[in-house]
C-alpha cells in the first residue's frame, strides 16, 4: 500500500462505509488511481465517529507514514461532508484542491431540495442543479445560476446554495475540476468495489483486524459474499485440522492477526492499517 501511494500520489479519494462491525464503527477507506484509472486502496481505518478531529487524525497517520508521497498529492476527492473537507485542509493545507464526486453532489442536491414544498418548483430546481454539475464553461454556469435565482425560493438560495455550493464551484462543477470526469469516476467505482466486499464480510462477523488482513491480501473482483462455512481441508492437512483461508487459500488456525500488530479492543478510538 505504501508503494502504491508513492507510485500514484496525485489524487487521493477518501470515503467511509458503515455497519461493518458489531459495534457499527465506520470504516474510512483511502484510495488512489493507478495508471489504468483503477482505484487502489492505500489505507483502511476503523474510527469511533466521523468528527473532524477523528478524520484529521486518520489523515495525519497516513501523512506521517508517507510524508514524501503526501507532499505530491494535488487533489483530494470526498463526499459533501464538511468534516471531511475541513480535515483535508487541516492536514494538507488550505490551498489543497478538494473535489466532490459527482454522485455525492447529486445526492446532496436531492437532499437539499426536499424542503421545497411546490413539486413543480422542486423538480425545476433539481434540473437546473444537475445542469450546473455538468456545465462545461464559466459562462454556462453564470447563466444557470441566474436562472436558478429566478426560480428557487429565497431561503434556499441564501441559506443553502449560496452558502455551501456557490462559494466553492471549483469543487463540484465539471468545468472547474482539475482532473477529468472519467478518471474520477474510475476511482469512485474502485471505492464502491472495496465497500461492497467489506459489506460481504458482515455475514461472517469477522473481527476488525481479521477484516483488515483479508483486505490487505487483496480485494477480489467481481465481488461475491464469502462462504458461510469454510471449505473442507485438502488431504494431507487433516492432521493439523486447519481449513484453508477463504481469501488467501492458505491453512489458517482460526483468527489471524497482522504480523507485528497486537490485537486491539473494540473500544479503541481507531483501528487501522497502512502498509
């Protein structure tokens, strides 16, 4: 993972998934994009919550473990979570390029317009917002903004769009993004694959450290749930009574731990791996 970050440090994608462990600790995944535009995981970290302080600690751990690579990071892609954006700027500096992936922009707009009472007005506002996401020039954005101002309620413009979106179009408008939409989409799909594999582990109730070990061994594609029961041990291994690990295929003696990393209690604030 450390070498992967050194090889492709320019764009870092950060997102979290939920309900992975019995105690519902969020799992923060950091990824980069390789030369083929595919997402490559560089860190996994179980955290107690998604506060700005906690996410700042996660990014600081990643930066301390990979100082030279992180200095070359030009852009960080997040969802529309102010705590994530604040943590990125706290660790990498206020001038770092922060971009919001298109999927999360659209999702946030849908959530932000739900309080518009008139259905026709709500639909018209959503259509304009979608156009602003995909607009290809500054002139087009200005025209759409004027149109939005004439249609949307005043409180929506003042307390929501102008406050959270119009002030930072470089983070979500395609025409102002530094990286291509195709590259960003490839990274998002890579994060989705990792999250889907992690969700499949829930049925097995794998402990946090075991889950991280399996992820470190490699995320399979296409994603499929792990078998509910371990495969039968091949002849010749019956003496030790160990069934092959469902991911690596190597004999396992039960719960595995990462070499050199002691087991931690679930009450720990963070449980992460960055190699």
